[in-house]
């Protein structure tokens, strides 16, 4: 087994997070056939899907969806709120496109988090510190496990941001790791250079010859079962459904222009259209201890374009009830601006915000509120597992479902399973 390290991203704690990939089909250290066989342990199929947008480093709730214009300037910051098309709901002035379509969006403004640079909490419901021993699976891995009987031409779980602890399958096993487009997995989804359909058939025949020899040894019928997994693996390589979804040149040029510079959002939409169950992506870096407002003046308009284009496309294609989207980071930022160059905000775990859309949930609202200076939840305190529980319900998965961990003990998907009733 060989491990390759991808792009490095360093946050303020000095610890480098690097995306990693193990050579082997789909980054899981398994052959394609082995991956198919590992997934054949049962599950349920569903047409529902999830897009999880992660803002690494901790985005400032005070400067996006929870502005405090009446607070002292050292709290309120530089941005002003604007009205949305839903009376009583205001968001940042750098989000004009979302403001015009707020009837299709919702925000939760009273989520409590932990002070930890990691996507583990928002992807698994467990902090990274506790998950080192709990080994809890990510949202996408659970969807992969529940889609075990699904279409084998389509990977159930795709990470457009590589691999991290938060995307891992935990005790569900490596078969439910995400497929990563910059890794060996997607290279396996197309024929190698010089391998045409005829040579592909030759390789299938050669594999069959080896299997015949093994069948002579194994009279139990086991090899016939393995043959079916090999056949399905060939089907995934040759079908090209995911490859076509990743090929943005197939998109209408006018649509591609709308997503210029924010192509991950378009790729995510195309993947769920192709049948992928869960897609996760990340945008920018949000660890703004310094130059908070300069950074956000650059990044917030990108987020605004990406979210608005994605959500509008899902509505236009009649997919809004079947695809739930969430955008959040690991925590908020300090309400009081620090004295660093350009003015920054530090880590703030007592409260943060999350954007939610689609999935048949109730849109056009702001749920919960924070205190006058954005320091803590004032009402409707919400936990991250509660948000995940609501998302699981939106994709047709009972959050009370259990899976056995490595010790054989049944573990619930999430521990705090109370839904956010305002969204249900």
C-alpha cells in the first residue's frame, strides 16, 4: 500500500491538514471488484442526495448570516445587512443573489460547536478528538452503506476536496470511503491509454481464464460469486457515467459561464444528477485571525454566486425536494474584532451558523438567534448532531439506525436525534 499526500492546508494551530489517498481502487486499497463485494452486505436504495459544502477554517457568522448592525463597531464590523425576499430576514450585503432567493434557503443561527480545526464534527457528529477512539462514520459513508444495493455504475459518495478525517467511513469500513476525482479512483473510471473496447474484452476473457482455473480448485461455488463482482467492476469502468458528469465541457456554455471560477458547485450538481448520493466540496480558507474583512470581500461574492447558481439549478431541474444542501464550517469567529493587521476574528465555538436548502425542508426562514453581540445562542440552541439528524431524515435515513462498531456494539448514526422541527 502506498500513501500519496495531496494539497497542504495550514491553519492557525500550526497543524497541517493534507488530503491523503491510498493507491488502490477509489483510494480504498481495494480492487474495483473488491469494492463491489465489500458493498454487497445489504442496504437500501434511495433517490435522495446530499451536497455538503464545507468552509474550512471557521467562517465568521457575524459577517455572513448573523450581522449585528446595532452592536458597537468593534463587534459589528464593516459589512451592512440587506433585506431578503422573505420579510424580517436580513443577511450580508455581499450576498445579494441569495437575498433575492431566500424563499429557497434557510439559516440556523444558534448552533453550538467545539474549538477544533476539523471537519469531523460537521461530517460525523463527533469532534475529531473524540472520534479518534469512537471511529464514527461520516454522513457520506453512511449514505454509501445504505446504498449498498444501488446502481454500481455510480459511486454513492464523492469528495471533491480529497480525503480528511471527517470524510472517513470509520467502523463502516474502507469500502465506504469517498471517491476522489484527483485520485486513483477516478483514473480507474476510464480506460488506460491504449486500451480500447476490444482490449477491454480481451482482459475480461483473460480474467475469466484465471477464474476457470480457480473454479477447478474451488468447487463450492464461491468463484461464481466473485465473477459477478468482477463483471460489475468492468461495468463501472466502461459505463463512463461518472466520467461524463465530471466533464464540464458537456455542460451548456451559458451555464458554464455562470459557474466560472466556482466550478466545484457545477460538478456537484452534475454528480447528483448522475445519481451520486452524497457530494462534499470545500470553498476557500476562513481562518481569518487577520485581514478578516479583506478576505471576506473576496470570498463571500464567490460563495454567493456558487450557492445561488446551484440552488436555482436544482429547482429548475425539479431536484430541490430530492437534494438537500448544507453549508457550514467547524465553528464561528469571535464577535469582538481583534487588533491584528486589517482586523481579524478568532475562533468562537459558542455559536455558529449553517445554511440549509432543499430536501423537502421548510425554506424561507432564519431559525434561532444569537445574543445582541453574537456571543452565544439567545434562543433555540441547536447541536451539530441535531442538524445532521435533520439532514439524514431529508435523505430518507432514520438517524436512530444503528451499525455495529469494531467491537460489535450497535452504535446510532447520531446521538442527539431531535430534529429541527422548524425545518421538518
